C-alpha cells in the first residue's frame, strides 16, 4: 500500500510537538529524515516512525 508523504505539520502533529521544533531538528540534522520536493519538505511516515522508535527514552 502506498502511503501519502507527510508535511512538517503532519510530523509535528504525529509527534505532538510544535512545527517549529520539526524545522529546528531539520536545521541541525537531528530529526527524522526528510526530502525536498521542489520548495517543500516531505517525510515518509515509516521513516518518521523508525526515527521515533530509535530514540533513547526521554532524549530527543
């Protein structure tokens, strides 16, 4: 099944954080992997979930 790509807002909603936090993580390279599609950043949901699963508890 093909899943839709997520925007930074979708990622923020999924993780329960402000969208500016997602942009901040991207800026310093510590967040889930995203790719530029034209002028937009998009995320694969399974990669966001894998990134989240790989975090040490209590540390982001």
